C-alpha cells in the first residue's frame, strides 16, 4: 500500500510540474505576442495590403498603435465614439450603466492595441461638397445638440460594431480639431489584445466602432479580416469577442465572417464589474450551421459570446 500511495504522489507531482510548465509557456507566448505588437509601425509593416482602404467611395489610411503610442486626443475621440454608439445599450440594463472612467481605463490599458482608420482630408471634403453648404450646416447644428449620457458603472466591455444613424455626430465622435492629424480624420477603430483564455492564447476583440458617416462601406468587415489575419500569423488558438444581443448589425456581420455562438455562452451575463468576467464565458470554437442569438429575459442588451478559429475559411 505504501508503494501505491507513493506512486500516486509521484503522479500528482508530475501533473503539477506539467501544469506549471504549460502556464510558463503560455505566459512566455503572451509576453512575446505583446512585445511584438507594441510597435505599431512594425506591426503595420507586416500587413502592407491593409494599410490603405479605397472602396465604396471611401479613401482612408489604416494605422496600428500600441497603447503607449496612441495620442491622448485619439483616446478621447475613441471614447466619445464608443459612448455615442454603446452607452444606450449599457444604460438599457439597470444594473450596468455606462462609465466614462472605466471605458477610458480600458482604452489606455498597457496591453491595448489599436487599428485606426483615418479618412483622407480630400475625400472627406469631397463628400461634404456633394451635400451642399445648407445641408452640411443643418447637420452640424443637429450634431451640436446631442447631449452626452450620464456616467454610471460600466460592467462589461464588449467587442461591437454599432448600427447608429447615418449622420455623423461630430460633437459625440470627436471633431477634426480634437483628433485629426496629417493622416486625416479618424473614422473607425478596433481595440484588440492578446490574452489567456482557458489556458490558451487568444486574440480578443475588445471594441470595434465605425463612425456613422462611413458606415455601410465595408470598414468593419475589413478591420475584422485584418484581425483574423493577425490571429492566423500569431498562432493563437482563437479569435474572440462579446456582442450585445440587440446589436443586430454586429451579429449579422460576425455571422458572415464565420463566428459562432459559444455553446456555453449564457443568454444573459450577470454583471460582475469587468470585461474579464465576460470573456470567461467564451468557450466554444466548433462551427455551427447558423448563429442563433439567445433571448435575454432580464436585459434587452444581454451579452453573447462568439469565437472563430484562425484556420476557419471565411
């Protein structure tokens, strides 16, 4: 009996050793992924075909930024755009609410990485000229009248593409004086990170937002395809995101891109204060014939978890 007990003890010791080795390997993998993606210029150079966007009447440049490289005016612009599109969904859940502070901290996190789309100045001026001065002045007057929502507690950071109105809300989304650069005016961004999920390295889409003025031109799909390519080349196990149940435009796009609903993703995610708790529900990677969003009995804006295997054909 003593030998048998000793044998079990040895097995446990070996199992712990193997577990520690796996954890160390995962930590090293994530460290390498974060280090290699910290320099936006070097990261962008790996994807030359995605540095320009010239489709559907939109001409723009795509740039990558590490957390320390993103200028404060761009962070403020991204916060305003996200607030404008997503605050109503957060506020629709009584126990959740929106918090500028928490969303800003999320955007400024050291592990945050960004893809930012800048519309060419000449292209933007050409689009404004097509509408005429009277219509443009009326749109600016309407934009200036939009109030900012009150800040409450933000409980779950979801990767979303909004389905807002088709008039640009410059007051909410950040105007040229605040966030513009020699590249042009920012009109869309994608916030992603390399993280650990179920003992695997994953590429997580925290947020994707497209300004109303350039929605419907394929930018969201373009950015998600670039993110998928990054996932394939980086060797992560999955691409992951969360999406609000009521965000119809987002779920339709993800369905077309091949994302599937996690088998263990609840229809309603109990608020617990942070993005990490939301991502813990994203477990499935097996493709399904269709993406069927569950009904959320408690909150119309409940979260659903989706994932994509990097090798899946889109």
